[in-house]
C-alpha cells in the first residue's frame, strides 16, 4: 500500500526511527521533534490531516488542526489522547494492540519472580561481595508455589499473563469491567472481592476515569500481609501514597512495578523501599515489539489515507468513517 504524498502528517516529539522513515516516504511529513505545543503557521496547521505520536494529545492540540482526520498513537494504552474529544470531532484514533502482548506479559512474570524471590536484592548481595564475605543470601520468606493470583484487566495482555501463570501451577481469578466470554478463570465483579480472594494482585488495567486510583488502601488491606502487588498497566490506577504506606507498614509483603503515577518521576519513599522492585516502564521495550508498534502505527495511516479505514481503531472511534468513504451528507 502506498500513501498519499499530498497528505500532511505531523510528527510531534520523539518517535521510533522506522516509523519516521515510512511516514517520510509515504506522506508529506511535518517533523516537530522539540514539540512544546507551539503554534504552526495557519496554512500549515490547516493542511495537517494526520498526527503520529507517542506524546499526549489533548483537545486544545487537536483543535489547533481544523482538518485533522486521524491520530495514530504509538502504544496500546491511549489514556494520553483525549478520545472523547476526538470522537466528537469525527477524528479517528488508532493504537497498537496485539504486537506487544507477549513482551509485556513477560515483564509481569519477571516482576513477580523478582518480588517473591527477591532476585534484585540477591544479585546486589553477590555484586557487593556479601556472598564471599558473609555467605549465602538469606532464604526468602515467600515462594511462588501455592500462590493465588488475581488479574485486574483481562484483555489481551491479561490473558497472556494468565497463560504464563498457569504454567507455574498458580491459581487464577480475575476482575474486569465485564466477564470475558470463553474464559473460565473465576470472575469477581468487584476489585475488592478479587483482592480478598487472592494473595497476588496483578494489574494490567488501563487508565480511565473509572480506574483512577482504584487500587488503594482498602485493596491492599484485603490482599493481606502475604500479598504481592504487580503493576504493568498504568500507574494512575494506583493510589501511590497508599501503596507506599502499605509496603512501609507490612500491610502487603512486596510489589513489582513497571508503571508509576507521574512517570518518569518516583517519590523517594518508593525508591527507598527494599520490598519494591522497580522498572522504568520497559514492558514493550524490545526492538521487536517497538518495531512492530512502529509498523502498525504507520499501517493505520496508510490504510486510512488509501482506503478510508483504520487497521486498529480504538473502540471509542471505531465507528468513524473517512470523509472520502462517507456518502455525501452522512455525518462521521
Ligand atoms: C508505551 C505502553 O506506550 O503501549 C503502551 O500502552 O505502555 C508502552 O508500550 C511505550 O512505552 C511507548 O512509550
């Protein structure tokens, strides 16, 4: 499929090199690497029909481009894009589901083993010379064996995490907005109900108005002193202060986190906790996944401008049709 060199596509902020190359080959690319929300000349702004970006895109930014048709977001989670506003203006929003699922699910398992078997601390013991000077690393209080896992968010990544946990012989339950068809893991209609039933809570939940800080002190209390909390979804689903207190006071045993409330900034209190194993949002950070995400982002632009449909629309804008594909007079 070839693009339309006449379609202007804005790329604000950083973007994967491969995506940049393909956008440049197929479209009239407007590159704004150091994007700070600056205004572009009115004629350029009016000519922008697509945006491909990893950076947040709010309503004001969309409204700076009167003829914007599509936002191709680099990432599966799209909480940084105001999709409600996009839908109201008839702007298509796409994301990158599917291609990063396995790599992200692997990180949940890595964090879980790190948290339960204390691998980062054991490695530090070795590197700091304590193995040689003091002997074996202390036995860990906890094991994966016999754990009961609860997955919050049973989408593609949640299912891939469950598949891995099954291989470890860990029991699996889940909470999701709705029961998932064809999935026979125990469903809990409330998050607190799930937390009461398990000792290992793994959050894969997206950041939405309904999930904002829902993982809070009550959930940690329910998880209990043998509790492990893993987060590979979004940091904004957690009350981070409640989590810090729960770890400081032994309300839960340990946490493994790849996502945080205000990335890339973490409170010192969290960094100071020996029972927290922390990663800098590396879930999809393999060359393989990032390349596939870059390809899917650009495939969405190509498909939109050549055929009038997106490949992977977000559900909120899946109904939107390209102007060229609409019978005249039909609204978007
Ligand atoms: C990031 C992710 O988007 O896809 C997501 O939702 O959280 C990650 O893959 C990626 O790190 C780009 O910043």
